[in-house]
């Protein structure tokens, strides 16, 4: 995972109540996932259109969708299992304007979940996602794409 240069990252000093409650819900789902699969890195991605959550998905260690394979092939990366962002896009009609990507440890502390550059960032831009929130250690950052 590689961080975008700091100049492009806007530290979130303020999350709207709406986004904040979506993140809280997602963290609850993530903590359940962490209980079920304590040995893997569990990441949740939430796809939104306007203010509406239209899909939620976790990264997957068993499935590799056509979309994941397509972007892996384009990036000359050996096939990989579905990243959460790809799994979330797969559950929509492709009309997504905001994506939230989160990872947390078993105590619920936020960890880095910056979407990978070669597959997810490329896909998010291709799908015209405008706004991306993702967790970093103990915080959420927002990136305009
Ligand atoms: Zn990825």
C-alpha cells in the first residue's frame, strides 16, 4: 500500500452527521467480520449515490469477479481476490459518487485502508467516483478524485 503525497490528503476536521453515522454502522459490521475472520485483514467499502448508501461489501478471500480480474489484467498483476471497493462496485449499477473504505483492528481502532493505486484507485476514477473517504491510523481522510 502506498500513500498519496500528503499534499493531496485533506485531514477531516469535520464529518457530517450523516457520513459519521454511516461510518459508525460500518464499523459495527466490520467488528463482527473481525470476530468471524480474526486472521485476515477485513476491509469494508460503502458505495454511495448522493446521500444514499447503495452497497456495502467486504474484501473477499474466495472470489475473484470479472471486474477484479479485468483491472488486475490491465495492471499486469497476477489475479487477486476481490478487493472491498471492487466488491462494492459490483453490487451497484456503476453509478456511484462517493466511496468509504474502512479497516479497524479488533478493538475498533481505525487502521489504514487507502485503496490500492493500481486496481482500486484506477477503477474508482474510471467509475467517476468523486469523493473518497478512507481510514488511516485513528482517523478518516477525505480525498476528492
Ligand atoms: Zn484495491
